[in-house]
C-alpha cells in the first residue's frame, strides 16, 4: 500500500464530486442547497461509495483503512456527540411530522436519510480511513491528522461548482476543517470508523432532512439546545483528543497504528 494510491484515490474522489456539482448546477440547473439537490447528489454518492469499496477490495482491507478492533470504552470519545445528535435527530423528526408532510415530502426525507448515510460512510472511509491511514504509512501521526483534515476541507471547496457563493464555500471549508481536526484524532483513538460514520450521518440528517418539508417547525427548547451544544462540545473534545494523541505520539505509541 503506497501513499501515492491513497492520494490518487482521494483526488479522484474530490474530482468526481466536483464534476457532479458542475453537472448538477450547469447541466441540470439545480443549485447547491435546493430541495432537488438530493436527487442528484445521491447518484454521485453511490459512485463515490463504489469507489471507496473498490479501493479497499483492490489495494487494502477493511482493517487497513480503519475498521479494526473496537474498544468500546474508547467510543466514549464520541458519546457526547452521538447522544446530542440522537436527541437533535428526534427533535428534527418531530418538527418534520408536526407539519403534516405530504407523501412526496416524506419520500424526500427518506431519500435524504439514505443520502446522508452514504455520505457518512464514503467520506469517513475516504478521509478518516484511506487518506489518514495512507498518510500514517509515511508521515508521523500529527502530520497525518493535518493531511486528513485539509483533504476533508478541500472536498467542500467543490461546492462552488454547484452554485454556492464564494463566502459560503469559505465558511464551509473552515467548518469542515474543524470537523476534520476533531474527527481525525478520534478515528485513531477509537480504532474503528463505524461510530464516526453514525455521528456523521446523524449530523447531516439533522441539517438536511427538515429542508425537505415546507411546513417544518423550527426545533426549540430542549432539542434546539442539544443541537446548539454539539459543536462547542466537539471543540472541547478536539483539544483534549489532540493533547492525548500528541502525548502518545511522543511516547512512541503510534509507530504503526492499526
């Protein structure tokens, strides 16, 4: 497993997304953020998921890219995020159903659920799996975490081809850089990508599902507080995770992380 293959497939992944955004916006006239976007992006995500699976079957193994033995106590690193996301997800579903959605809107929510599940799987496996583990084969753990985070941020730069304004793309790149700086060390500390995939899926679903129903009520009170608390808590955990990884690295515990 050479690093150039990891980089090549990461670049291909980003390139396919850029091409998909371009076709969606300029070919089909569907802009990023519109209700119709999910109907196009899901096909892009199917292709990206197949790309990820092909890479694993051809050049590596599931264990090699981060689906190793899971230590359940290590999942505590993601427990606050998962709990708050589950609460927020319940709030989002309640807000959706409160508006008496039509069957078409319900189908759109289900489509978004499938889309966000594919996104969670393909993006976590590519950036916290293939790219991160590939970088670890040559660089130290700190550099590898940065490579993973920057790659994840660059993926979202292609939203500009989908018609997203430049300032919004810049905000998304910063937000996803911070997400990458949080998720990359957690991926190493947990040792298995499944909890990260679930967290990623829940967060995207919370953000996108309510947009598919015209009369969705805005979550308030307890549910809104849970959603608003996710990012601040992640930032705190990110700092702690980086400190732990740095200490373990200096102790020589990341010679060959798997």
